[in-house]
């Protein structure tokens, strides 16, 4: 029996023909529909996709050369002097090191007028400031001012005052303590940064000038000596301690005492600022020992150890020790300020004072202690008795 499901050659050919017919019908239908759409939508055009042409790259400009290095201003001589102000961020060690530098040449390659540095060691306000402002008036090129106040003090003189902006970085001080000596050295070092300063005067808020600026400047600028009070007898030796002989080379023969209110030249100021061994010794031994009274002993003893010959061994600042108030000199009140008082201070011991080796009638340029309420009577007397204002 024959298998009737077996496909024949004819049936296979008929399937291929049917496939071709279907394809032709499909293509014809597509053509007809396409033509009809063009007739119906005449503005609908098929835009062929064209790959946009990229603009041709422009030739790159050559790289800009780097700017030449900025030329810093060249350092000149005047950049060293004077300093622009008194404020700095140096430690004491850095300040003393910087201030102790000194040129060896005696002359200067620029015109230089010797100035006096007025060093005010104060607690805070300067109650007698108006008197000092009249003293300084008209002499701006001949002086500089430095003020060491308690660091807690936040006040300030008016902007038109010669004291404005003259407070140096300070630290706390205590009466009779080595901190007072450190403050004095800090003032000296700050003033030494200005190479125009040749003479240095230490004052307090209770000090007054008893002569006019012209007389003071002429006296100090013409002096061949410094004026540091120094003596070795009386109660001076009673304060000497054996520690100094055992631990240092400070013998009782070197030990000196004197009023702390000094006037000195630049050479001595450099020695004071550059000292390390003696101030370190006093700082270690005298801390907390009020009987040391370092401010009265350090400077005259240092001069004795240095063998400093150019010193008058006296101060130029008058104080009334005939009427002491405890361990301090008499404080003058307003009722005491008379023409007679000022003349007596100006003439005090005039026949016993020497100047550049010769007897001279001037012993005092300044005086203390004057209370704040003495300002008005002093301002009234200044033009007639002191020669200024």
C-alpha cells in the first residue's frame, strides 16, 4: 500500500509560486498608497538625511607667553629707618636681639638730626598729657615717644595727640619687681629700632618737664655722659645678698643703688638691651623677693660691672625725699604748685652739678611726683616759669 501523505514535486512548486504572488501584491499596495499620499499631501516632502559637515578647524593661535616675574622693590637704606610704628609681633627675645644690632661706622650716609626718645612707663592714663603736649609742640623732628602701659589698659589719647598710637606691646609690671626692669628694657629696645634716637629718658605718668624742649634737647644732645643715679653706700649694702657672691661675679664692691629714672645715650642703651646673664640672674633670684627692689639696683650695678666711665652718677629727675610717703617720695598736690616750687626744683643743688666735666647750674630737667590735680596750675605756670605753653 502506498503512502498518500508524501509530498509530490508539483505541490512543492506551487507553494513557491504562491509566495511570489503575495510579495508582488504587497509591493504593489505599498506603491499605490505612497502615490496616493503624495497627491493628498503635496507639501510633505521627505528630506533626505544629510550628515552635516563640520566647520574646518581654525588654525590655533600660539600660546601666550607667561608674564615676566614681578620685580620686587629694591631694598634701600631708608627702608631700615625709621620704623613705621611701634606695634610689632616680636617676642621680648626677638625684640632685644633685633634692637641690639648696631653699625660700627660712626658717621651716617644720610642727614641725621639726633632725637630724644621719651619713654613713659605708666599704669594707664597720662593725666598730665596736656602739659607734655605743650612741651613737645613745634619740635616734631627732634623727639619720639614710647608708652608702656599695663596690658589691661584699653584707653587711648585723642588722634590729634602726640601720644596717639605710641603704646608698645607690653606686659604686667609690679612695684619693686624685676618686671619693671623688663619693661624699661622693652621701652629701650623699641626706641633703639629708630636709628635717629640718640638719647633716652625714662619717665612716669607723675613726671613733668621743668624746662622747655629747646633747653632739654640742647642739654642732652650736647652731653658726653649718661645720667644714671648710682651710689654704693648707705642702705645700698644692706640689700646685698650672699647669693650674688656665691653664684655670680657680683661682689659687694660692685653692688649699687639709684633712682630708676634714667637718661642715657645710645651706646649705654645698647648694653642694657644686650645684657643676658645679669638680668637672667636677677629674674631667677629676685622673683617674689620684694626687698630686691630690682628697679633700683639692676642698672647702677650693671654699669659698675661694665666699668662704664661715661656716667654722671646722678639723675636729671627731681624727687622730694625730704618728705617721703612710706617708701615713695612726696607727691605734690595742686595746692602746692606755685612759681616758687617750680623755681626751687629748677635750681635745686645747681652749684653741685657737673656737665661735661665742668660745674653747671642745671641739675634737673624733670620732676616727680605730681598728682593729676596739678595739671591746671602747671599749665598756668608753664609759660612764665618753664618757658613753654
